[in-house]
C-alpha cells in the first residue's frame, strides 16, 4: 500500500471524535516484510511457551495466519495508557482510516489477535519501539485483495434493533 495513501487515511483519522478532544492515538505502520515475519515468530513462540491462544499456532501450522493473514501492511494505533478513553478513541480513529483506505480500493481487516499480542509479547514492544507507558489499542491489516476489481461493501444482514418512543 503506497505510503501516501496510508498517510492520507491517517490524516482523515484525526477527524474522528475523541474523549474531551484529546486525540491520543499515534500510529506505527509496518511495511517491512522481515519485521512482519519477526513479529509472527515472536507470537508463535509466545503461544507455544504460555499456552495462551493455542489456536493461533494450530491454524498457522495448517496454513492459516489468523493474526495477520497475508497482509503486507500493518497499521497499529497506540496511545498512552493514562489517556481518558484510549480504546474507544483509537477504534474511532482507526475506523475513519479504514473507510478512507477502502474507498481507495485497499482491503482492510481488523487485527484483534495482533492487537492483543502486541501488548502481551515483550519482544514485539521492543521491535516496534512501543514506549513503556503506551499500549496498542487497535490494528488493521491492509493490502490489495485478490481480484482486479475490488470494492469492499461489508455484508450486513442483521437489522438494527430499534425501539422508538
């Protein structure tokens, strides 16, 4: 994914609402293939050593990377842990960025496992240069999906549950 497209999307993310207009979210964008591979190695080692989320290693051995798929770009939203509402602020900002990327034809997928592992595996903290007083609160996988004509329109079958008074 071209850097200018990611930069534009992250600029748009700044328009998201934020608790007391604090806007604490900062970004780490990983495009380096070796760094992405290293992060996955650290996650697999952690899973095998701790027994936490064993499905990650099981599925990986079957050829399914549930942590980051085949993404060539990872976008991590992080914030200081003492921000007012860093989880929601980051989710809102990341959603704005995601919409912009999808409008530009970039495939995205929220990376919940990656978010959690970034905060649990010390080697990842060091690799991505995450400050000690910060935590990753959201992550996106991004890349060009298979197929020449890609338009991502999420399939939303569930209707909203609304009570009108």
